[in-house]
């Protein structure tokens, strides 16, 4: 071994001793740092692994007892992750795939040139072992980063691909009143059952997309009470880009959240008034719709979710987009453009409408925005919630976390700062190294250094210091935490500090004050019909929108009553006002038909009483909402319903529709023909009436699964598939066609209203009986063909594996023979020749067994009726000499049945089975063999029974495999029972073993019995 080169310990498991010797010779001789131990069984290999410190396992696949796959499974089940190479002559692709799926690190085929083969094996071993050593080094490095994680003021956690916690830092554990080790190996579902599912779903999105999840806001319950946190998750990837886990950061934003809630309450007070407006209102910021009232949403035909954050051009007719966009850009840039102009808007359905836009600049969430009023249209564009300003993204650890981090030594000199801190002050991290606060920030340095000194002397952290700092970005507010770092003796050597920007909190507090003014502006300019009347039904105030609706000015209303302004309907209005003043109950949803300056309009009128501090009603406020277009839409919906009924009626598939109460509301012509039931006999009926023609009973069927899943219903179908909200299934209906029965295919889907709520279901049914019969016949033929192919494939692979083993031995010892001959090692040459001779002899035996098995596919003689006792007599005559020599007691049953077989072949079966009973008799005092038969149901079972050593249950199927031997030390090739099995199968019989270790063996088989 070269100096400094680390030893690689290899354990090689193979049932061929010669092959083990070849492998050991080639690896140890050519690679000085290789140390190879060998064993001929997987069981002994497990024992060696427990006692030895091995770096890698190299194992054959097919071996007596435990095979290579079982060895691999045993190691992985015990948690042993040692590198594992499957090194075998069994070259099937599925074997390689199965080995790799069960945890093998590599799969290598034994064939080919010996030198190249072992060069490849050595290369694979070195690669796997060095990777293992590298992984162990990674574990050490992770421990070194642990102190940094626990010192962070952020809550940090690391989870694997199974969403199990690998590590959490001390801050996170303390927040939940736990210790870090209590998280390890558990999921959020285990620790926080109330919210675990949401956390796990979020993890899954990061794993599948490979993208960061930034700025998720969550409410959590901790021992310190309810907290609001901002949660960031960052995927971790390996060198191939595969996501292996994620790092998460939790930042406490409780104080910020409380300020936001105050802002939201203020917004809500004014939002109610805006939502009651008669015209559409929207706020546009950064070319996106930030807010739209319900009137605008109703007009547009879009859902609120489609409108939020959409470009404002979604509502503009294509030919008008250039003009509207140009006005918007110029207005934002501060240029003079018309605030009131006409344009053409377009609904989702494609319908167009003339509209008047009234746009102006306001401050919204601290930024300029366009406030737009849409006049005289029935549908509105966008409804949106305010777009919150996104927070800066968190980064992974040190330079990745969104917190300024710095290390200073005992002299208050900066050892390191992260990128976030340096950029805050307009510098690079290297600009800080070796300098003090005096060098960098002289105006505040003394205060900073004094704080450092207190931490160094006391050994106690300073948490939550709030400072005002000057940065290139302006004045910022930060929270400063300093934590002492100590050596093994407990002496403070350094300080780690964290600067968290809390400027946003102050911004929100300022925004709360701005919000009051902002919403007051909206209220004063809202183009909704709003009026205020006193106890005498005289108008105190009306807004511009209401006045213009009637072709008047707001001042024309002041001090007058409805009787004076609208004599035709004035009395009715005043009577309505009187009812509110007397009852104190609001009037909502009153629909009226009005004649306005713009023609006849339908409006919804709402009136709300206003009370003084003593609860007395003093005034009434009213709102008028134009619903003219809604009334038109209802008429259109009735027409659309009639059209849908006509479509269903003429569908080619049998189709019916039920409502939410499970009552039939449509039954087309095709289903009338299929069931013989006319629509007038079933429309309006419920209680599963629609199931009777298919199943003869009232019961839920496929269409009922649309409303809710039900395992009992699904179990009655061969398979229930789902694509989106659509269900499809197949089922056999025995009551169809007057009891003739039929296979049916059905597809069911929900019906939704405009709000997206399920209001019914539709199911179409098709008769697929002819197709099913064709599929059944085809499946039977394919199954028969697959069985033949598997048999042929198994035979070919077995022969290939067992013939390759002696060939590899010959190749290996030929190479060694050449080397020993060149080095004049006479004794080694003779030994090499002996190994080659033995391998050639075994190969000849294997070829003979293979040839014999290949001939079994045909009869030697035509089958004939033969009394089975004559076959027994012939077999005992052929084995009489060995039976006498071994002093074995033989018993034979009486009255055997007559069988229809190839006599010579079945004699061969009995001779082989009797010979095996003699060979594996063990050492009982009175060895016995019994030949008999029994009747099991419709089968006549013949058997050969002995009191020998028996066969373990795990070997009872393998012994029928070609060349398989329970004990490799025994003479023979292991082809005998494979030949026996093939002869029985040619006679369309079965063969199996009934045995327990140490309790003898009974070989059972069936044959065709003559009538």
C-alpha cells in the first residue's frame, strides 16, 4: 500500500469457491490498498459484516439458501447502508432493476474479458467507497455549522424529502416549548396535528416544483400565546439538481400584524360604502387591478379570482387598448390627460359596452394609484384585494439569510459580515474585515463599542436593542441582537450579532394614518347613488352619481322631499321612509322601476336608519344600485336552460340529469330506448328511482358519487376513474334487457351554478357488452402466451447463468496459469490446471442435463393406458440394487388407478424420485420409502414419501429449478428434478413438495387418470 493511501476492505460473497479465489487474486494483486475477504454463503457474510469493519459488499445473485437479493434486503432492513454491488452472471434486465430498486449501489455482469471485468469492478468499488467516505465527512461538516444555526435569532429548520425534521435550531424549539431533539424524525403532522396537514402540503409544493416559497404568513399557537410568523422555505438540491429536502426560516411578525389589522379595520369601514355603490369602482396600481367593487365584478362576467392582479386591459375592447394604455401611462408619468373620457369595454363572454371612465391619481398603500369609476355599464371589471408589498426574501444560512449578521473579536474588530449587512451600508463584506465601528461609523462608534464591551465582560447576550441608522437607502430602523461565543473553558472570545430591519413596522403605522384620508377621498368621489334624508323626509345630501341619474345637480335636492321632486312616486317613497323611522328596521333589496334621464332603469333600493347616542332614529341613508342588466341576464338564462334541455334530448348516449335533491330532471330518448322507461314516468322522481332499470333495486349509482365519495358505491364497480371533477366507471348490469344483462360504461360530471356551487349531476351510459367479450377473449390468449414466454425466458437465463460460471472459472485460471507459467511456479501451474479440468468436467455435466431437459417437450412413446402399479414395478426393478445396498424398507400401495401416459417417461420420474430419497436419507435407524396415492377432490395425487433429512420450506420451489442444488458439495448437476417437473407438466400435471426439515419429504404429483 502506498504511503497515505487508505485501505479498502471488501467482502465478496459467492457460492463458487473458484470464482472467489479469482476475484481475490485479481483485486489484491493489482490494487495494493485492497483487502478482500470471501465467503460462500450469504448467512456467513452477515456474520462477518457484524464483526468486521468492511467498506463494500460484492455479492452473487443466485446462491443456495439466502440469495443475493435476500442478503441485500436483510442489510437494508437492519439500517446498514454499506455500498452493495450485485456481481453476477444472471444478466436479466429485470434482475438488475430489482436489485437497484432494493438498494444495490451497482450491478455488474460477470461476462467478458477477465482483465477488463476486474478493472471495471475495482473502479466501481473505489468510486462507491470514496463516495461513502465523502458522505461521512459531510456529517462532520454539518456538526461544525450547528453552533451558527443555534445562535441565529431566526427560527431555522431542515426537513428531508419525507417532510421529517432533520434538525431545528434552539430558537425554534424554544418557541414551541420543546427541545431540538424532540423534533428529529417527526413530521409537522406528528407535532402539530391541528395545522400539520397544511404544513405538509406546503412542503410537497416546494419538493415538486423545486421553487422557493417566500413570505407565507401563518398564525401559530406557542406557550407564549398566539404569534404571527412569516415562513420562507428554500429547496435543497444535490449535484444533479434533484430536490432532497428544504431549509425553512420563521420570522416573528406579530407586532407588524397587529398594525396591519388596525389598518384593515379602517379599510373595512369604508369598503362597505364602496361595495354598495351603483357604478363600478376599481383601483389600478403598477398596471394591475388592485381593487374592484362587486358591481364591476358582476358586469364583467369574470370571477373575482380571475380579476385580482390581472392587467387592467382585461376589460378593454382590443381596438381601445392603445388609447386606454396611453392615457394610463401618461397619467402615471404626471402628464395632463383627460380624467373623464369614453371608451368601449368588453365582457368575458365577448359582449361589448360603451362606458365612461372617470380616472384620477390617489395614494394607495403608500404608493400612487389610479382610482377609476365606470359609469352606465352593467358589469364591472375587476375586484381585488390590496396587493401587499412583498418582503425581502430570506436566504439560506449566513450570507443567504435576510438578516444582517456580523462576527467581531475581543477587540471589537469585524471578523466577518454577511452580504445582507454589507449591502445595507453600501459596502462589500471585505470592506469590514479587521476594522472597528470607529473606522466605519465614527458618529455612532462609541455607543456600539460600549455595547460590545458589556457583552464581552458579562457573557450575557443583548437582545432587542432598537436603533436608528443612516444607510445609502436612507434612514432605517433595526433591531440589534448580540450573542457571546465562548471557548471550551467558558471564556468569551467573540460576539455574533444580528441586525433585523424593522422599518416596515413603522411604515405600516404611518400607513394607518394615511388610510383614513385615502378612504375619505374614495367616499367623497364614489359614483354610486347615495342619499341622506332627515326625519321630515327632506334631502340633506345626495352624491353626484344620484343627482346625475335624474339629470339634476346635488344642490337641486337639498331641503326638498320626494313628493316635490318626483310627484308620480313621491308618496310611496315617503311612506317607505316613515316605516323605517317608526320600526328602526332597515329596508334591503327593494326593486323599483324608475324613469330617469337615461330612460327606464331597474334599481335595487336599500335604506338604513341612523341613530344618535341615545338610540333614537334621526336620519336615513339610502343606496340605489342599478340592476337593469341583471334583469336582462335572468331572461337570457331562462332561454339558455331551454337550449340545454334540447341538447341533452338528442345526445346519442343514454343520458339523464338529477338535481341536488336526487330527483330526475332530464331523461333523454336514448335512455328511454335502453331502459324501456318513458321520461313522463320518471321525471320529478327521487329515492334512487333511476337505479331500478339497471339493478332492480333502489341504490346509489355512479352519478351519486359526484356529490360525495362513498367506498360502498365504488366497490360495486370494477373500477372508478376520476379526471378533474368527472367520474367514469364500468359495471355489469344483470337486469338489463329483461334479465339478459349487459356491460355498461358510464361517465358522470357535476353541474355548477354561476357561483361554482354544485347544483346537480349528469350521467351518460353506453352499452359495451360486445367490446368486453372481445377483451376477455384477447386477455385469455395473452395470458397463455405470456406463460409460455416466461417459461422459455426462465430456461434460457438459468442455462446462461450456470454455464457461465465454469467459463468464468476457466477464464480466470487461464490468466493465472499464464502468469504462474511465466514465473515458473510449477506447483501453482498444476493447481491451476486442476481447477480448469474440474470446471470443464462440470460444464460437460451441465450441458448433458440441459440437452436432456430440452428433449422433454415431446413424448418418447405415444401415451397409453397403463396400470400405475406396473410403472411402480419397473421403477423398483431399476433401483433394486441400491435399495438393497442401503437396506431401505419400501412399501407400495394397492389398487393403483390406470393412467394415460408415456410409460417410459413416468418410469424415469419414479426412478429419479426414489434415487433422491435414497441420496438424502440422512442417517435414520430404519430408512423407509413409501409409494402411494390419494384422492384430493377431483385430482388423483401420486406420491413418493421418505423419512430422510427433509427440505426447508424456503427451498421447496427452488429445487425444481435447472441446476439448483441444496448442497453444492453433493455430486451431480441439479438437473434431475427440473427434468421430472418438465415430464409431469408435459402430461398436464402438477408437482410439489410437502416437507419439514428433519421430518422426511413427500413429493406429490398428478397425472391424467383413465376413466
